[in-house]
C-alpha cells in the first residue's frame, strides 16, 4: 500500500529564455521574434505602464471612481497577446488590458470606459477597467472571480463546433484558481477536448492573501495534470518566454483540440486596486525589489536595445508622446457627455417589456416634475 | 450536489453493475386525489461506467395511459393533430428548433445517450451527435457558465438542469452573467440561452428536490421566465424561448411530464409574454401557473356546481407579467385569487399581488387573496407534503369567501 506523496519533492521547472539582464540564456530554444513584433510588444508594454500610472493618479484626484493597475505584469499582457491571432477569443479577468491594447484599442477608448461617458462601448454601465469590445474579440470584464473560466470552455466548445481556426484564451490570477469554477472549467475543457488556453498570472498575491495561504500545491501548473491537461510553467516576466509558450500552446490547442494550462510566474507590483494599500500587508522593500531589479519592461528593453532596435532617444520620445496623447484623451473623455438616461433601460432585454416601459415613463415624469433636482449636464 | 434518489434513473457507479430504475408517476391521477404509485422498470442492463462506453438505455416510460409515438399518422376519421405526452411535446419543440437552426445545441447532465432524466432529450444525441447534445460533468455553475460563453459567441444553447433546485448552484452565473452581460457590455454581446428543467413539488422527493426556483430568480434583471403547464404550451413556449434573443428560464414541473394531450400537426410558436385564458368567467379572476392550474380547474368544477363562475388564467409568463390580460380580467370580475406553489414569502404570488394592487387598485372590490405553500421546506412524508400544497378544497373555500 503506497500513498502518493502530497508533493513530488521537486518543483516543476520554469521555462525561461532571457536571463535577468535581458540576455538569451545559453542553450535556450526559442522562436525568434522579428524587429517589428518586438518593438510593437515593447512599446505596448511602455504604453501600458504609462496608462496605469496616469489613470491611477486620475483616480486619486477623484476624476474617476476606480482603477486597477497591471504593473509588473506587462510582459504577460503584451507577449501573450502578440502570440495570438485576432480571431482568438479572449476572456479576461481584469488585469489584462494590455491584450486589448495590442489588438488596437486606443487610449481614447480606454479613457472613455474609465469615465463612463457616452462614447464608452459599455454605455456607462460598468466600473472603470471593465473593458469589453466585441470587434476585438475581448469579452466584457465581469468582476466576480473566475466566472469567465467555464464561459471560456463554452466559447471553445462553440469554436470546436464551427471548426474554426482559432482558440480561446482566458486569464486568471493565483487566487482565481481556488474558485470552484476553475476546477470545473478545466475539467470540462479536458473532457470535451476543446481549444482553450488557461493562463494563470501567478503574481503572488490575491489582495492580501499570499500564495502560501492560497494553496498547498506546487503552484498552479501541477493541477493541470490532475485534469488531464498539458501544462507549462513559464517566467511571466520574460516576454520572449511568454510569447513562445503561448504560440506553441495555441498551435497545440487548435491542431490537437485540447486545452492547455500556462502558469506565468510574476509579481503584482501595484496595489490590488485603488481601494487597496498593499504596504499594509507586505514589505516595502519586497515591492521595490520587484519593481526595479525584476522589472519585465526593462528586462525586455535590454534585449530589444541589445539588438539595435531601440535607443534611449526612442524611449524618451515615445514616453513623452504617449503621455501627451493620454492626457489629451483624458481631457476629452472627461469633457464628453455622459450617457443619456434612456440608456438606463436599454439592453436589459432585446426589447423592453411592459414593466420597464412603465418604469422608464415613471422616471421621466419624476424628472419633469422636479427639474431642479436633476443634473443639468446629463442628457435625457 | 444531492444524490438523486427517486424519480430519476441513476447512472451506475464504475466497476459495479447495477440496474437502472425509472420511476414515473401517473399523469392521469393528477386531477384526482388518488394515492399515487410508481411503475418501476428494471432493464437489467449493465454500465461500464465511462461516458463514451455507456450503452444507450432501452428504458421505456410507461404509465397507465399507453404511450403513443409522436407524429402518429392520422387514422381515418380521427381528430386532426397528434397525441403525445408533455415531455414528448417538449422534445418535439426542441427537435424542430434543432432542425431549423444548426446553432441550437443542448447541454446538461445525462442529456446525451441517457436521453435526459425525464427523457426530454431522448434520441437527440443519436440524431445530432455528441457535440450538439452534450453530456456535461456535474458542475451546474460551470455548464451554465459554459452555455453563457457559447451563447455570447453565437450558439443558442439550451441548458438543462436535472432538477431546478440544482440550478441554485448556478445562481452566480445566471444572476451575475446571464442576466447582466448584455447590459454591461453595452449591448455588444447577447445571450440567447434557454435554461430549463423540472421544478416544483413532486411525489415525496424531499426538500432539496422540490424547489420553486421562480421565487429566487424573479428578481434578476435581464432574464425572462415562463412556466409551461400543458403539452400544447410546453412545445410552443420551448420554441419561443429558443428563438428569443433574451435569456429565458423555462420552468417545467416534475409531475406534469406525463400529461397527455392532442396538439396540432402544424408548426406553432407561442408568445413568451402572454398569459393563457383557461376558462373565461365573471365572478372572480383566479391566477395560477404550472401544476396549480390543475388544482384550480378541479376546484372550478366544484365551484361551477355551486353556482360560481370563475375566470381562470394561467399566467405562463412569470417575468414579465402579462398585466394586459390580467388587467382586463380584473376590470371584469373585480376579485382576484392567486393560487401558486411558491412559498408565501417572496414568491411569484407576492410580486403579482403587489403588481395588481399598484396597477388595478381602483378595480378591486376585495383585497387580493394569495394561496401559496407555507414557508417551510417541503417534507418527505406524503401526508405532510400534501398539506404543504394548496388543495382544491382550499381554493373552493377561498373563492366562496371572496365572493361573499
């Protein structure tokens, strides 16, 4: 009688291409990215950094109600997006705006959603950072954790039925892997043999819960085998490693019609959100270390610059450019009209049933009766 | 998830051979308060346990009324249409929609080769394949979420809850996502999903299998709810729900599956938001739905004998209410009795009472009376269970009180 041990004794190794200084590790096998893709990836990471800094400040100034940064996870965001095709459907958790950025979402569109103005695709119905865009195949963010995972299995099922040359990519954090939906989604995907890539951004913290209190397994990658899913552990701060693993995962998922689990190790440099102050539960030097010595953006920059594809002048020019664009976008978004009251009642159903028609009429009457209580800058 | 004890065939545990039992209640006894007994059939087949290797069940649903196959050719001199049982009507509606639109698919536990616990999907997996009639592992929240994801990408899934009570596990997906995503995405993603399953009080199925989920779901914005009660409206509502672009929850009742009725041969689709006039009358409006319709009609027989003229409306649409039909009735009779199976607190009757009071207060000659189940979990013991439901005698005395 032999009980299988609770741990295999050896941790699953982590796939890496670049070392801490941005040099390719000797003997590492990887698909080379060309200059165009590399520069686009790098500039996307810088844009995401700037977007996070400025929009975070915008919240602190009281101009938007909420914001959530992806600081420290720029490589996962951009490199995974770069490895996908535009037809691949993305179901995000909430810390993946870089994927939308890669697909062409403009700074103006980001700002519009954060300000909840008339031009927001979500028509002002969701909190900031809950982006969604059908034309970019990016499903609208929903706050509850891991609800997107079984939905991703469903989307993959739909793609499999249509025999499309595309896969589904869905993201979650380390905390999300504790949800029941994680378990069932992976199980389903394996049983149904559908093309879905589950990318876990293991960033060490679920608000204030460290991974030591989240699970007792060797991270997330070992769980894949429990469901019969091929898995890999990857250095999430190494853009090339993420790119390579997602590329291969995508090919496997589509050609073999099977799910893949990728655990990308990284660190959440920022607070969980603007409602959090992470210095209350973790050491400031820990945050500093990951912000500077282990920064994925500067690490990739070293490799890109080493190839002669980027210079310091490019850097400062690009950063000031983006900053200017973003400030303008924010000004525009703040000034733009808010969605009209009529939007309160649309899209609940395809067509309004009688009770909603009645409620809308009743609200209109109330506003007419008490115009002084109704904000003058909000259209009807 | 509770293990199913009665009413549904059990799948074999791996490596043990076991017989499958199919219990079905007698539909014809519904209109009379007879003692119910089960017809048990053991098919003697063994399972090997794995999904792919399951043999197709050769179960026959039998009851005292002989089962006729649907679409029986019209005999010379017989009435138009064809006779079938309610669960067959649901299947017919489902099959017609799956033929009509390749995007329609079914997912749920045991819906594939097993044919569904109540045989609503019997034969469909053989016809349309394993992918289109998908057997799912036991995770309601997840396969409902899966259905939502598939719907957002263009499919039209029908998610079957083996019993409505189990869909409580899917409440998060239904409330936070199904009802919400069309709205929060600014209309970019629509969710044309149908969630259906049997609910209501059965024959001694115990509290967890006797849930009336319409009470809990009625508050969720963005979903539509309908309840079928006859073979005719079951098929029509099923088709309408599938064609609707809104998420629709279709409530069936465990005890109504074996109701026999003659339905038209031609294709028909019913309106999801319409109530059904069962019996026009003058003295009192009785609003009901699902199985209670039959208790009301039985009470109506007694009432008519005693000289009353009740108007019976099967509201069918639980969200939104068909206040047009209901309103016209209230304006005619001025008295309302609501008979439902929900609990007293927070049930459909409670909301309906509020809605009628708000809208038709001036037309009422008496306060609205709402007969519901008590606020207790449904007991297992047969006598206790019987008295937690509204009985025809109570309906009769309520009407007599109302019409004093």
